[in-house]
C-alpha cells in the first residue's frame, strides 16, 4: 500500500510579529518547512501535498522544483478544514500521514512508527508536555485506550490536568480520514474544524486508535513565537554538539556552536566557542578552529589552524596552513599546503602555492601566486579597473615588499623582488629587484597651513 503525506503550512504565525510566513522562518539555516519535508521525504512517500495559505506564493517560491503538490487553504477555518483541501489530491486507498510545517525537529523514525501503528486504524502522535497549556489533552478510557482529544480552550479543569498531549500528527487510511472529516463540526470556542475531533469519530465507529508517544518533547514542539524558535534552535544545536563529542570532536562548549548545514570532522578536531558552520564544511584530521570563526562551504585539510575571528567562505585550505586571526577568505580562495594568511588579510578568487605567506594587512584578489612567495604588509592587488576584473600572476620565490601596489594585469617573474612602497604596473624580470616609487624630496622652509 502506498504512503502519502499531507503537510499543513497555511498558518500566518501572528505571534512571530513578522511579514515572513511562519514556515519560512529559519532554524539551523533552513526554513522550518524544509526540516519537515526532509523527514517526510525520508519515508519515500508516493506524494507530498503541502497546504499553504498566508503569503502562499512566497512559500511555493522557496521550494520551487521540490516535487511537491501545492494546495491553497483560502480561508483559515482550522486544521480539519486544511486537511479537507488536501484530500482530493490523495489516493483514497493510500495510507496518509498528516504533519505540521512548523514542527521542525520530528524524526523520520518517529514517523515510521506512526505509519506502522495506523495499519487498519488511526494513529496519533503524543508526548508528555512539561507545560501542557495550549495543547489538546489525550483523554483515555479507564482501560487506557484513547477515547478523544479535547482542546485546551474547551477542556474542563480535570482535563487540563492531563499532561499527555496531542502534537497534531496522525496517520490513517485516506478513505477513512475523508469519512471522518465529512462529519466534523465547528461547535467550539474558536468556531473551527479541528482535525483532532476525528479521534472521537474514529472511536465512535469502532476504529482502533493507537497513540505513538514521542520520546523527546523538543522533537514534537511547534513554533508559535520567536521564543519557541530560539528554544528549538538551541535544542537542535545542542543535540548536534553531543553527536560531535561522541564522534571525538573536542568542543570547548557544547552550548556555543552552531551548525547550519553539514559539518564533517576528521580525528582530533578542536573547535573553540562561538563558531558557526554553514553549508558543507569539511575539517581534516587535527584541524583547530579558534573562537568566533565563521566557515561557510569550506574544506580545511589536515593539521591546519584557523585562528580567532576569521571568516572563510567557498574556500579551500590545504594541509598545515595557518589562517588569522581576523582573516577573510572569500569565494574562490584556494590555498596549498603550509600557506600563512595573517591578521586583516583578505583573499578572493586567488590561488596561493605551497609555503606562501601574507601575514599582515593585505588584499589578494584575482591572483595566481606561486610557492614560497612573501607578500609584505599593506600589499594589494589592484584587480578592478572600474569595469572589469584582471589577474595578477606572481611566480615562485617572489618577495613583495611592504605597501606594494600591483596593478593588474601584471606578471611578476620567478624570484622577483619588489621594493617597499612600489607601484608595479608592468611585468618584472626574473630574479631582479624592481623599485617603482617617486624620489624622496624635502621642501625647505615649508610651513603648514593655519586655520582661519
């Protein structure tokens, strides 16, 4: 029997106080809805239908090409009404799971248990809530069977004392779900059609209702406010930090690391506090990351060190390199082994050969730099003429004195020495010293201007 998934993502999220649709707010660098869809896709369903509403065009645009069927809920008349909009797109004989687009940390394994429990009946996902206020309570018979779910606003004092709550996810045969939804009424405080009311309808017609309890409260927690989002962000990051520690990564503080993508670490990797990893980041054996660094889509080979307050983006770092502190590698930076990029040095769209160094206050852009090159403090490559970018080529064993200006396109031949303060706009000969600066002059009896 085929499995199909409905994701409810039509809510406005008023308590977020934002014009952005709630399901597009980000957790760990991705929209909330992206996390839910990833869990759903892990089940290999035949179809995923997402019900959108508030600013739905933005939600659809954010997931263009994702292989999703989209359905609009033009009026916000409750969760039951939302599922009604989706069911015409679901095969009547399919097993269907209903998920929520603002519950981002649900695990695929939990959803598999939910689907398995629904065979021939109805399965709902529950959890023991630390604070059940606002959640629908699970009302059971004296024998422990699920009888119904009562929403918080409609619950009696005795029912509000129940700590087991419904987290909204359910699974059933699509044909049965359609029949129950047809009987829903909106006689409640909100005058909405509650999806949770199908539990009582299922019990009434003799259907077995199974409750699958999630082990982790954060896994089933929804996002209704900025505070909720911040709590789930920390929960997600802390769980990831624990996995890194278990894999042998040395973290200075498991509460002060953010992974917003995928972080792959070799053996004996060390990461200091307040580091952010985005996109795809690979750290080789023995890599050390200092405090307050940001790495985005970066590969760092074995034995390299990234010192404090450095920003690396779309870059490759070879083995045994030393970067920072306060260094920036921009997209296209590629460093061979044992390269040193020091404080306040910026590298963009450039390759540096083995053993080359730029230790202080330099800009290297659109350059091809050979091995064992020394870039002096204050040196810049002038790669942009106002309309086009040009490349600078510095061959092996060159020495660039401090405060040199290299005006591209230009080539410095192997072993060139460039005098400090020179402006180089022509190719230099191999193994020679080139100096290009004005002769020093002192103006006698010169006096500074006076303020008027």
